[in-house]
C-alpha cells in the first residue's frame, strides 16, 4: 500500500540521516519510525514522511496560536 509518491531526493536524505553515527536520540527515532512502519504495513520512507509532515503541521499550529495571543 503506497500512501505517498516518494521522491528520490527525499529517500537519499533519509538514507543519509540513517547513516549518522553517535546520535542516540536520532537512532531511537529511526528505530521508532521503523517499528511504526512495520505495524502499519507501509515503507520506512512513507512513515518517515508522515512523521515529518506531522511535525511540520504541529509547528505551524504552534506558530498560529502564538500569533493569536
């Protein structure tokens, strides 16, 4: 089941992030994304995209709320 059409540049960026050594928080996040993608039956890249998209939406919402105060 393909949720999004993946861009080669995006996949390369994800691959580069996965190769970073020494950042335990990043490695835990990558492991969590991998686990979630398996549970949902989607690719690792699709799950990474969904997490990134959700993060961006949350940040925009925080900015919007802050601008209304």
